[in-house]
C-alpha cells in the first residue's frame, strides 16, 4: 500500500458542503413554515371557528324565534292556510338550520379535543429533525476544515511543476 494519498481535487467536498448549506437553509425554512401552520390551525380551530359558529348559532336562534312569533301571529290573526303553512315551513327550516350549526359545533369540539393528540406526534418528529439540523453547521465546518487540510496536503506532497498522476499498479502478481 502506498504511504501517500493521491489527492487531485477537493471540489467534490466543496460542492457537497455548498449543497449541505442550501439544504440546511431550505429545511429550516420548511420546518418554520410547518410549525407556524400547526400554530395557526390550532388558533383557527380554538378561536376563529368557535367564534364564527357560536355567532351563527345566535343568529339562527333569533331567526327561529322570529319565525315562531310570525307563526303565532298568523295563527291568532287569520286562519288562512297558505300563510300558516308558509310560517310553519319557515319555523321548520330555522330549526333545521340550528341543528346544522349545532352539528358543526359538535364536530369543532371533537376536532379541538383530538387536534393535539393527532398533531403532537408529528410535531415531536419535526423537533427531532430540527435538532438534527442544529448539528449540520458542525458538519459543514468539519467539511471546510477537511477540505483545507486536504488542499494543504495536496500542495505539500505534489512536486513543483510535476503533474499529479495516479500511482502505478504493481507488475505481474506482486503485492505492495
């Protein structure tokens, strides 16, 4: 075996190091975006959607009360079947609308209860990846130092003006 390495170029190390830096930048950005999206989704479920559907429930209950009052007025004032039938249909529709909102609020409550148990395992995996990414700057620095060392070695071991060539193989069955 030769007692000297034949280093012709460290460009591959430099290229790999540059790709690693780009990867680190993109990966950190992606993790930050995903973390922010998890936070926004939690806020959306716990605040925005709850507020929206609770407000919608109040509006629809008012609409039901109004429809019931109109039906009662129609029953008391005139006994016209067409008017009463229309008022009854409005009451039934308002009741159906309230049932729809109550169903959405139940779903929302279920999603709120299950969100953390569904999202937490994935968030933990993301955090492990983030910790791995925190070690990459050390690897990048190591690659830079290795490249400098190899460049210095290549400059020192190459005779001035002599082209770098691959070592010759032993002839016939000789072993080094």
